[in-house]
């Protein structure tokens, strides 16, 4: 310890650590999402929907009637749209930046074009 400040920090740390009650018991982990405290995989899946705003009109996408190539095209458009909306959300939250609606649309269109070019989809 080179200074009084270091000694003060050490004493403060020691005071905080000495208040911790250590026992010989094993740690117990409880899953607080359900009443049993046991972690089932389906409860982890259901956690993602807590606090979600219902959007029943979006369920229609799972009932689109399309055949073969049309079905693949609809899925491609849906996948790239969802992906780019998700990445835009992350850009806004984590990078504090944002694109315009038109900018996100251009990204979606460009990625679909690149996908089609890469796999020679017509």
C-alpha cells in the first residue's frame, strides 16, 4: 500500500466483504418464471413473449397459400424483412443510430437481390 487512499480503499473493501454471510451449503438455482422453480425448456421459449404486444394480424403470414417457387419467394421476403427490422432495432438500441424507413426498405430489397443473384433465383 503506497498511500492513505489505497489503505482507505482496502479497509472499505474489507468491510464490504466481511458482511457477506458464507455457509457450507450448496448454491441453489431457481427458475423464477414458474411456480416449481424447475427449468423446463418450454418455459424459456415462453419467456420471450412476456410483455409482448399481441399482433394477431401478423399470424396471417403462416397461412399464405403459395406453391413451390412462390412459397420460397414469400419466405425469403419475410425472412429478410424480419432480419432487417431486427438489425435496425439493434442499431437503434446499441449504436444509438437509425436508418429511415426508406433506408431499411432499400437494405431489404438489396439483400433479397443478392440472395437471388447468389442462388440464381428468378
